[in-house]
């Protein structure tokens, strides 16, 4: 299986209909689940080197429809990182202070500093998605945001931040089952938001906007990956593999020790 099969490259690869939400990459569940602990240990080893080097950083952007598994991905995959060097931020609707600034103002504050990992549960892309589908802003306000985001992510890359963007691709049938499970389970009912049903009713509209986002903002330095999300075990395995590949390609190095320490004995 080629990890690049899940990476958006050009307009043709940006159509969600080209990706199967229940894809398993030819893996068996037992095989993927058995491998995941080793993948998480490898992630933590690489993160430790990132933290020690303190020259570069990693930003993971998670987008997806309601119940697509953003929280689960953070728990089961990003949970493999050491919390000491990890920051998770869930972006909700902007508050009054945030609305008084440009739309990227609240985002930039949470970009990871050198040596750290940041995980965005939803992100700056919400400021294209929601205003477009719900017609909260005119087109002349939303349209420039594609370019602003592309330049913003280019700035992050040039400043040493590796940007990976994941769209968790869930089918409509699987979403219905997960939303129903939230309603039926008292311990999960707190996660149900009636607004989720409005977004579900606008499924096609959100699909169209997402596809525009993929075409216009997936770049070599800040790529989008379409992650099949109907099978949670494959979602976790695939995201972990993509993260590890990106960290390995950074060729992270531990800093040289100060002179005089080699061979030193503690008494």
C-alpha cells in the first residue's frame, strides 16, 4: 500500500467520490491493531528528538464531518506523543474578541513553537466551510481566504513547521449510526449537538466546499490527506504511518553534547 494514494495531488484527486470511506488498505484489523503500539512508540521516539533538537515543529490539522473521529484520532494516535511537548486545540465558533480580528488571528497563537507538536481539532478551514455553507459571509469576504491560508501555511513551513492536514472521510450511513449511538447512550449523549443534524442535511454542500479546499490548499509543503474513517482501526493506523513518515523525512538530529562530557564519571 502506498501512503501517497491518500494524498491530494491535483484536482482529480480532490473528489471525495474517488475515496472509499470503508477502505482498509488491504490490511486485516488484527494486523493493524497489533502494529499500532509499535507505531506509537516510534512516534514518541521521533517526537523526543524533535523536542531535543528545538529547531522545527509539527502541526497536525484534523478536519471532518461530525462523528468522523477527530476526538478518537487524538486519543488513540496523537495520544502516543509525550504531553510535555504537545498542545491540542479545539476550535469552536469564534467569540466576540476573535471576530474583532482577522480570521487567522486566533489560529496563529496556537501554532507550535520549535520542538513542539500542535494538533488542531478543526481549524482555520472552518472559516471557509461554515460561512460558505450557511451563507454567513459574502463571497468577496470568503474567496480571498483560500489565498490567505495558503500563504499562512507557506509561512509556517518556511519557519520550520511541518504541516500535515487530514480529512477524516466518513460515509453518510456510518455517520448516521454514530450519531444514533450518541443519542442512545447516556454516557455519549453529551456529545450530541442538534446542529449536527443541520450539517448532515447540508451534506452535499459541505462536500462541494471541502473539495474546493482540497484543490486550492493542498500543496507540496502542506498536503491534505483523505483518511478513510468508517473503520476506526484503519484510520488510526494510517494517520500514525503518515505522521511517522513525515517526521522521519525531517531527518531530526539530537543536539551535540557540550564539550568535556564524553567519558565523564559522576561521583
